[in-house]
C-alpha cells in the first residue's frame, strides 16, 4: 500500500486531560498512514488555542476536560474552524448530553470502550462524508435521543441541577453560574415541578435515573 500524501492525511488534535490516554490515542491513530496528529491539549482553553493554530480536520474531544462546559468548547471550536469535525470521547452514555452535543454540531460521539478499529474508522468516516454522524452508544441512549421530549429540562436548569448534585448551595450555584440567588431558586422550583420532585435530593436522584445529568461530574466546589 502506498503512503498517503500530505494532502491526503487527516489532521487530528487530541484533547484529554490525561496525558497517558492521549499517548495511547496517538499510538493507535498514527498506526494508520492516513492520519496525523498535529496537536494536543489538556483543557478547554488550550484546546481552543491549538485548534486556532492548526485548523485540524478532526478534534477528538474528551467530554470532561477542565475548563468550559463541553458544549461551550464545541461552540468555540466551531466558530474558529467551521470545517473541523468534532468527535466526542466519553465514559458517559446518556441521552441528554448527547442530544445537546448533537445540537451543538458534533460529528461523532464514541464511548471510550470502543475498539481501536472503530476509532480509526470513525475519524475516516466523518471526513469522507460531510453529512455523516458517527455514534457508538447504547441502543437505550440512541432511542432516548430520538424520542420526543428528551430535553425535559432547559440547559440552564441542567446546569443548576448538576451543581446541586455536587451538594452546592443556592448561593454557591449562583456564584458559579453568575446568576442571582433568586434566579437559582426559580430554576430549582421549575425543576421540582418538571420532575415531580419533593426535595433537592429527590430531584437529583430522579435526574440521574433518567440520565438527565451525569453521575461523573467533577466540580471543584467553592
């Protein structure tokens, strides 16, 4: 098999806060002569910087990197480099986040349990077909994404509830999100009504059971 020319090689940026995981991704992808790694980053801000400098064909983006919320990172990358295809890598298989990321413009969502040949195929696939979206998730999540009414809570309500799940008070949530405490209380009241919850713990438990929020949050607290 002939080597790919420089113009044929798919340029990829790796974004994950674990250097060892990035090394593994690099080793897997660079075994394919049609893929070249042009940059790496460990947080959202450096990811945006690397993308602005390299304008890659593909970004492999960990869903839980430090910094901006992942949908914000996707939006920033999309504005800087509209032709870049973003593939999410995640340990989390939940329809709510997947729905939001698809709306933000990602081209793929892969669980980190995928095999190496699936990862390589996904990178090639999103570059070969401009309309293709590659999903490697459970059938349960896919069905929930396609079903009407999946987005029962607004994005802001989800942010508030995710922080409530980290045991932050209304004051701490307000400070974290730049909101008034009264606004946070209003969001919590709306959440209670929508989830038919009687307490914060009840709301969090129901949201987790419905895959509306992630159990793998990594808040730093205040």
